């Protein structure tokens, strides 16, 4: 792989995360002028990103627009890119790779940012064009509101980044990507299996979103925030969720998420029983374990 | 009631909240030099607060210390105070009022900060000395770590303050306290009944703490934070709880808290069912309601 500054980089999907990645690539100097291309179905987003100097060229689908030249569409972009960031939901990503596999530049390196990894990794192990490399990953950053307009809310500084490498990944590409991830500002990089990723993320992310949604679901008083002291606000901030994305992620990772919901219900039930039975000593003992465990994390 | 600057103010219990109130009273000019007294069973805390200039005099229990003069003990302090902040847990507060009712200065105004209000209000309606006034309240502020050492983590600016006035409260005292609360930096003041307070707080505060504790309870992997992207951290920050205080508050407000836990379990179960049954359309519909409701709060 050549130096990243000499790569032509393509962002597929200029939403919240695609926009944040473009911003980080520019800010860290990895994508100098003329090197950063982006594809999105929303032409207005592309126009905004272009006029802000965030990207150098914008590409959009030619579907239904027969007058768009080949070079202006997604295939025109992909054939120029040495490095591609796929910033798409899991199912869109899989469809995109099926449809566009033939369009990538010879030897291109592809990375993704999808929040579930099992299916993507198994499909890519089987179907990736032999000359391409695809490194699955999950940057653990976001914002409570989605879309390109909210890119400014995303901060990569010190955040976690999970990689779930494929057996076929070339070591030099893995090392290239890790260097780039650090340069974009991320902190800890964890390499793990897609299975472990999906299990842990079902807990730290999806379960937390389900809990936040359930909390809001069970109280219809808009004035409830008069009684808020920070806890409720903290626990429900993420309830302002990107509905299509989270619906897909919950269902995509359904088996792991169901296990985690049931595990959580078990712990909640134990605490509820101690409270109902006024078992002060036992309750204090369990809360002490919790406090110490959280403090040690 | 005279101007607050001319009042001698006593803080009973110089823990996290007592210390934060002393700080706010000093910073807003309501408690000028010589006017702020504090009682605590921990002499080291008193010494720290004195040397920091946060309080003007410290008082401690004379129990087991027969050589402590009457004027150095709690009764010596109470007989000088026009305004007293009781910064104690509910049961300690009720015991304190039983024991010390005779020690308060004629006509003194007493306020408290306890997180449950039902029992305190009903006991005070019945037993308060006729010349005294007691305005029950709950400042919705705190920190994830307790104790005087963490006072710097508390910020009252713009926070909610709930008052659950007694029928006997004098209107001029209520108005005096509301002015002081605003001066200390709080935002919205809500007046409500003890019953509504305990029901809403069971939801916004106690349920949230139980959920945070249950989340930590069900995962023993200290390395789980490698998979954190903010949601898990937000939902479990409050799990580092002050164990004796929360054990007491959970049990004190047990009936309301049980109702709220069951309400939450119902909502969680509905979401779980939609996920298990892969009811994408219904799930998206419910998440949309949640998103809009939270955004409107």
C-alpha cells in the first residue's frame, strides 16, 4: 500500500459517520486536496460537503437519471479509489458489495463501520473479489442525532475502535489501517472475532439503546424533566435514536441482543426481589459489588 | 423573616450535599462571614471546611465526649440558627428532629434535601414545634461520588429543585426560600405534593439507579469498556453509588419504586417481543414514538 496521502479515498454514504470520517481524514492531513471523494444518494448533502471543502468531488447514483455520465456515478468513483470507507447500515452494505464488487479498483482496500459484524464478515470471507482486501471494523463513536447535518457532534478523540479482521486480510493492510485509525484520533484499538464483537456490543450498545427506549416508552409525561436531576437525562439521551438504523441493528444482532436483554432482566429481577423483601443487608452487599465493579472499569 | 444576609445559617450534615449548599451560600453572598455554622459527626470534615473558609464554626456531637462544652455541640449550634439546612438521609433526619426538636431557636426556618418526601412530610405535619417552620424540598443535583471530598463535582446551575410544602408553611417563608434557591443557582422550582414527588422521583432517579446497578450486575468483564462508545458509560455512571444512602432511599420509597420497576419491565418486554418476533414495522413505529417523545422533553 502506498502512503495514505497518495491514496485516492472514497467515502460511500455521507451521513453522520461518513461525514465525521471525511472531517477526521481532512483534519489529520491523511486526505489532502484532490484526494477525497464521496458518494451519497442525497445530492444536497454532496453540495454542502463540496462547498465546505470537506470533499473534493461528489458522486451520486445514476438511477432514474439517464443523463448522468458514468464518471459522475458510483462506478466512476470506485474505479479511482485506493481506499474506500463504506459508511452504510449492514444490509445496505451487503447489497452494495453484491452490486458493486466489479467496480472497485484493482487491489483496493475497503473498510466498513457497521455496528454488527457477524454476517458482513461471513459474506466477505466468501464473496470478496480476490484482489481486494476488506477490513471490517466498528468505530465506537456517534451522536444522539444522525445525518450529515450533525457531523459536528461527533468526536473521535480517544474513542474505542474495534476491528474484526478476516483470515484473508493482508498484515500490511491491517497495520496501515491501524496507523490511520490512530491518526484520526481514536484511542484503544481492539482486535477481536465477529462473534465476540456482536456479543459485547449487544451489551454495551444495543441493550443500552433498548433500555433507554423502554424508559421513555413507559412514561408519557413531557413535564417529567422537572423531576430530572441528571440520571434520567443521562439514561435516555440515546433514546433520540436513528430509527431505521437501530431497527435494523436490533434485528440483525437479534440472537445476541435477546441473550443480553434476558441477562439484564435477571439482574433487575434480583434487585427488585431484594427491594420488595426489604432485604437491606443483601441489597447493600449487592450494590457494593456493583459500585466497586463500576469503579474498576 | 429578616434578610438572609442577617440570618445565622446552620448546615446539619456536611457531606456531599451539605458541603455543596455551604459552598453555594458563600458564593452567592447569602452567607457572609460569621454567619455560616455546620454540624457533622466527622471532626476532620469540619476542620477541612473551617480551614478552607467554607464555614465559620464547626460543631460536633458531644456523645461519648463529656468534656465537650454545650456550646460546641449540636444544641449549641441550633439555638443560634435562624435558618437550618438538614442534609441528612430520611431516617437520620426523622431521628434528628425527634431528638433535637427542643433545641431549635424560636421561630427558626428549617429546610431539608432528602430524596424521599412522603414520610418526612407526614411526620413534620404532625410533630413540628408550633413556632418552627419546616419546608421540605429536594434539590435535583448530586455527583456520582459522595462525601465532602467530592463537593467540587456538584453544580447547582440551572438544576431542578422540588418543594413539597406543608399546609402549615408560612407563605413569606416559602417565598424567602424560593428566592434563596434561585440565588444559589438553581433553575426550575416545582411545587408539588409529597406523593407526586415520590412517584416521579421513583422514575427519574431511583429506577435509573436500579437499572444502572442491574446493568453492571450482569457483566463481570472489566475489559468491557473496550467495547464502549458512550452509551454504556452514560447508563452506568450512576452505578458508582453511595450504598448506604441508596439502600435507604430504595427501601424508603419501596412502593413507588416497585410500581416503576414493573412499568419499565412491561415496556422492556414489549420491545423484546417485537425484536424476538422480528416485527420490523411495529418496532420502528414504537421507536419513532420514543424518539419524538424524548426529543420533546
